[in-house]
């Protein structure tokens, strides 16, 4: 369901009637975000209407069951950008991020965080990977969140030493606070690489 015609301030009261049942997990992530939005809006002398566009897009993604595992991280992105008066990103930038996140699978977010952790928290070995996983990594390359050196994805064995996050890849990881992704989800994403977890001092 799309909530574009509903005043954001009223969503917390009427959402249960519009979206049955509102999962407890959705409540847990969405309702605190709506409270933060109300507080932020009340503190602003000149409220930017495009802030509401960002909030609405995030809400529509959070209540979508297929996006549920992303919900907390989408909320983090909004809190760290449009609901911060000192954010360096424009609301238009945030809408681009949200559009990209909508295209990403949960496994792709795990890939981003896993490659970010490579060498500091986990060691990923050069390994043969499935065509589907190769395709998901290529999609992240196409979106410019990952850089692959030396045509690394064209080789039968994919070496993670040839895969690095771009600057916006690092930025997205930080803004979404993807470091909160459970270790088990990183494990399930990289298990075919035969990786091992290491811990830096």
C-alpha cells in the first residue's frame, strides 16, 4: 500500500487500520522513526517538503514485507541524513540512495558489508562462485557501490582482493549502519567462499 495521500504525522495512529496486520517488527522500526520525524519537523523553522518525500519513500519500503530485513537499515539511513540538520547530503541524494536500496537484495547489502569487513574482520578466499552471486556482485558494480579490478568477475575463480567498495559504497554502509548486520547473515552470504572470521586488535 502507498501512503502518499496520508499526512505523515497521522500515520502512527491510522497505520494499523490501513495495513493489517502491522507486524510487530514494522512497528518496532517504523514508529520510532515517525516520532523522530515529528520532533525534527517541529524543530525546523523552514521545513523542506522534499524531506517528506524521503520519509514517505522510506515508509513505503519499511512496510513492504519483501523489504522487511532491510527495514532497520532504511530507518538508519533516514535518521543519519534527512533527520539530521548537519547532514552533508541533500534530500535528492537520499532519494537516489533509497531508489538504489529498493533495487538491492538483502544478500547484496550483506555483500557490501562483507567486502567492507574483508581483512579487518573476515578473510574471504579466492573461490569459484555461483553465476547468480556473480550477477549480484556485477549489479553492485553497475550501481557504482563496488569496484572490481583486473576484470576480476570474468575469471572462473573470483578473488576478493580484486573487489573493493567505492567511496559511495563505504558511505552507504556507514549511513545504513550495515555493521549491525548479524554475523550469521554475513556467514550465509560468504559461506561458499570458504571464508573465516578474524578479529583485529
